[in-house]
């Protein structure tokens, strides 16, 4: 076989959603238009060839794997066992040893037939839930609604399933009632909600079903291996290069409309204020004269596909203004597509002045390790790269007289391996950044060969439980070199490397139809020989852990590779921060003990953990109202404390639980809430800057300590 695939080392922690939730007897045929195609069969076979031959953890596709795929696929459809009946599961058991043959024979009717049953059951659940609304509920019966059913048995009968859904609907009604909604409004909200459960299934296409099934296969091998259908592949590529060609608008579904959630600043849709948040797109036309196609009720991805297009081409939008009624006159907009830079995910800088203006701490926030591989291959001068952007921001902060630098990697799930290596090179002269071990046991070292240093002054890196992969490589390297302080929470614990395999490139398809495979092909190791797998990077100065490792992180994932270690690479430490750490920890703990926001955060974490331990909710109105009263009291008390501390505006109300799901709130309100949240001061980042300022102060006051520490005291 001619291996013409692209090896793009990736270290991204990118979850790929699988259809979730709902399905009766005799097995129905797939819905009209939903059936496995020849292209899908070919894509499955191409993917299997690579998974069985080149994956780091080679697992044969046999009868045993077939059974595990079946279980995971059913779990992806009905994880809480609220849709299928035990009889459905028994019937699907006929496929337990046949799914491997289905892939090899390129006959994928089995997963499509199971999905058809899911649709049938979901429509039944939707109809039953809506039928309960006319009678309403009495809330004086002492019964409970189970919050988690993943370990429960499959319902043995329709009556048992109905009882589960009766309690679910009753809980939804009670939540809205306690939030202050009247019966008529509750009925309207819930009828719309449950109707949507069935209607949204009409948006699912062949590609969606196939991707869900293939990910049941890939994730049974290892959790960071995924199949990406062509549309998902393009979205993944956009994330890596942080650019696309289109109009510059973030779209979202609201009822039957595709609605503008955000307008990208400086993009074509933003120029002249032609498009606004909450505007509803009802039609899309190509070029200046192409027919206008109505898109009401369309899947958002399909609308997006029509709006995106080549730079310089024209798209026409028919919109219903967000503040107009459904029968208002529509407007037509003519927009010339441009290349849009997705700045929200790009590196950004800011400056924090510590109390009494003793130190100026520069901050660079890096949401992901991005790299425009295509632009770099073409030789574009301005191709996007996280390292290139960070280097420019460092120069800007140096010109602004920073005394120390904080790299904020909280929430950074990773990205390009080469970017993690290159970023490390900005802070050391030369040397290894990470070690990589392939499936044959061969170990290679990714190193910085450029002696130039962008910033040799005091450095801190902030991580949390969502910092993964490439973030962990960079943080671990800075820690092993003694180059910078690591502050925050223990990181995710992902220590594997993925490559992107373009199946269409391999098959020499002129048009993308097979998609891509993001496949684990190696493990990475710290330069000291240890691994971040499961263990993560443990900070030098620790914050309270937000997530319990059993709930979130590599250790919580099924089929994840075990922790192991190798020999250390040869490297010379830049400094030794160990002598500083007890001093910094003492100062940090004394400071946060008096910090209101830090203490509130710890209280919130304790409340969250208590809620996580709840296995059920009472359906007694008196009990739930008492719980709500206690929550309201805490919320009002916290609000007043924040006002008294000068941290909140008395005019801004703190929202209580409104009983609504996220997609039931007005997009304009949600967008505003997001902006308000982003505008709040970041007390955790402020504390990280103070920890670094403490380090600068300590070494400045003690020349002998400065000589031993070195990396903190070095001026840039």
C-alpha cells in the first residue's frame, strides 16, 4: 500500500460529541434518506486498515471488539437508559459478533438499523412526555427523580419506561414552577422542549450516524482516537489554522431559525453593522443573482455550509431582524466573503500591576496550540502560529516594561506538538522539550535548536484540570528545567500523541468524502523521563482542585493508556526553584486566607462537590422550595458581600435557576451573559501574578538565593 498520508503530530484534547439519547419492535428500516452508502463503507474499511496496523495500541477488529463496539454505540445513543427497552437490547445482541464483519464487508446496515430504532423510541418518548402536560402534576407525593441511571438496568416494559419519563417530566415541571413560571407557560415551554426531542432527529444525516458508529469503534481502542467525517474534518482544520473564508458570524439554532450569536469584529458581517446579534437568517443566495434558498428549519451546519465560501465571492442573506416579529418584513444583505481570523482562540496579552505598583507582570493567555500547516507549507509570510504570536506579544510586553511573565494555559486542551516544542524554545537557549515513544518502542527527542531566547526573565505558567497535552508538555518542560514556576491545579493527565490521517488523500479522492482519522501513534514523556499520563503536571504552588480526578481527566477515561516512564534525556537545568517553593506557598496561603474571592471560590467548590454526591432529587414541592430558599439566601448573601467589597454593581441582578435549558433562553441574553462573565476580574490570574511577584521580591532581597535560583533573577 502506498502510504501517502499526512503525519501531523497533534496533542489536542478535543472531544467529539456523539448523538445522545432515545427508540420499538419489529426493527424498522432507516428513515428516508438515512442508509449506509458505498462511500461510508469504503471510509470504514480505510479507517480500519490504519487502526489495526498503525495505532499505538494495536487491537484487532474481531468478535470481541465487535461486542465492545456494540455496547459503546448503544451507550452513545442512550447513556442513561431512558429510551431503549430491554427487548431492544436483546434484539441488538444479534449483532454482538457481527459488527466487525459489517465493517470488513462494507455493509453498515446494522448501526443504521439500530439508529432507526432509536428514532422510533425517541419519537414515542416525545409523544408520551407531551401527553402528560394537559393533566399537570401534584407535588405532595413523596417520591424521587434519579439523577443518574448509567448503572441501572434497561427498562423491561413500556410501562416501566413510562414511569421513568413521568418522573422526568414531573421534575422539569417542578423546576419551572419553583422558578416562578405559571402553569400555562410551563406547559408551553415543556411541550416545545419535548417536541424538539423528536424533531431534531430529522436533522441527522448519514454522515452523523456513521461518525457516531465509527467513534464507538475508535474510542474502544483508546479515548483520543476519533473519526472525523468530512464536515468535522474541515471544522478541525479551521481550529488548527484559526481562519476560514466566510462572512464572520457565529450562528446558533433558536426554535426553527438559524440566529446570529456573535459577529466577528472586523469581518465582512461587522463592517457597516450589516448583521447584528439575534438576527434570524431565513434565506441564503449565492452570488448576486443566484436563487434565494429558504433555510428555516435547517440544521445549523447546513446553513453554515451555504454561507461559507471562497474569499471575494458574494453571498446574499435574507434576514428577519432580531427585534422584529415573525411576520415582519425581511431584509436582504449582500456580503462579500473574506478570510476571517478567529481571534477568540488566538494568543492575547495584558498587564497586571501588583499592589503598590511594585511589579508589572505581563500576561499571555493562550487558549490552544494552533498552527496553520497549509499556510506554512505554501510559504505564506503571515501564517498563524501560536509560537509566532506569543513571540510578538512578548516583545510588546517587554516594550511596556514588564518585570515578569505569566503564560496562562488554563482551559488549553492542546494542539500541535511542534508548537509545544517551539514555544518552549522561546524560554531556553537550547535543549530537549519532550521525548516521544512510538509503537515500536523507539524514542525520539523533540528539541529546541535555536539559541535565541525571547524572554529570559521571571516566568510562571498557570494550568488547571482542563490544561492538557501540548499544554502539559510546555509546563512540564519549564518545570523540569527549573525555568518557570507552575501555578494552579494538577493538569488533565494526557500523555499521548495523535496524527491526522487524511483518508481522502490516501484514496486519492478528488472530493472529500471519506474524512480523516485522528489516531494515537505515540506517547510523550517529560525530559526527566516521567510521564504526564494520568498524573498530569503537579504545580509548584497549588490551587484547590476544581474537578475530582475520578470525574474528569485522563484517569476518568475508559481505555486510556497506563502510566509508564523512560530514561531521562540529557539536559541542563536553567535554575533550581525548589528552595523558593516553601516561601512562596507560605505567602500564597497567607494571602488567599484573607482574599474574599478566593474563599468564595472554595465555598462554591465545596457546594458543587456536595451536589455531585446527590443521587436523586425529591419531587415534594415543600422539600424543593426549602432547598431553593436556602440557595436563594446564599446567593443574596454572596451578592451583598460582593457589593460591600466593591466587586459587583448593585444594579446587576445575580441570576437564579430559571428552570430553562440553554437553548431555551434568548440568544441575545445568553451572549450578553457571556460578555459580562468575561469582563469579570480574574482573581486566580491575579493571584498567579502575585506569586511571581513574590518570587522576584524574594530573590532580589537575597543575593545567595538569587544565585541558586537563577531563572527567576535573570534580567531580560
